[in-house]
C-alpha cells in the first residue's frame, strides 16, 4: 500500500516547490493555497461566472477571468486541484509581467560613445517618490565600473545622444 500521498492535493509555487492544499480548507467556489485565494463569483457583465485570484495580504484581486459553467448550465463548475494549480500559475505569471513592466518604466539604459572614443553605458533609474520624484543617472565604463552618478529630473529623456551630451558636459572622462 502506497502511503506517500494522502487525500490532499498539491500545487506548485513559482519556484516549482510543491505545497499541500488541504481539502478541508477548500470548497467548490473558494480555494486557498500557495499564497493565493481563488473565488468563483457571479460575472457582473453577463449571466455567467468569473474567478478572481487574490494574492495573500491584498484586498483587491490581481486577476479576474471567466469561469466555466457546470453541467446544469446555471451553476459554476467547481474548483479542483488541477484548475487551482493552473490559476495559481497564471496569476503568478501575470504578477511577474506587471513587475517586469513596472521595472521597464522606471529603468532605462543606453550605450553611447563619447568624444574620446570610449563606450559608456548610462542607466536612468526613476524614483517615483510622491513628495520628491527624481531619477538617478549612472554612467559606467566598458568594464562596468561606475564613473559618475547624479540626480536628474524624473522626466529626463535618456537617449544615446542626450547621454553623450550629459557625460561630456557633466561627468569626468574615464
């Protein structure tokens, strides 16, 4: 007799590690596990159903999507371990894309060649502080060593040309 598994299901987190989902903590419209809560709700836009995924500690869902009708075409299909695992994976991917997009909005990088012929990488990191929004401009040489760093306005337009002009006017040559 195999005693390695009991009647609990598992779901994988984003690191691929299995976490137990205890059936007693679940019901057909509400599952919790792996840092997420899946709740089947009435779709406000039509006669169907939706599922919302809320990350633990958050008050608003991170993901809302359509949910399948049950066989009676009136009630929602019950949540199960497989569906929950898929929802968790999808919600984690959505959160990762949002974080990546946020990083892309706050960080820019260009490479430029200065008058001496040296290649320089210039990074612009926006600090979205409500009271004091600004950006940090960092100039690095070909070896990746910081040549200079300065505070600039958060709307500084970073291009290879603006970076070159800024270096030649404000930063010491390597």
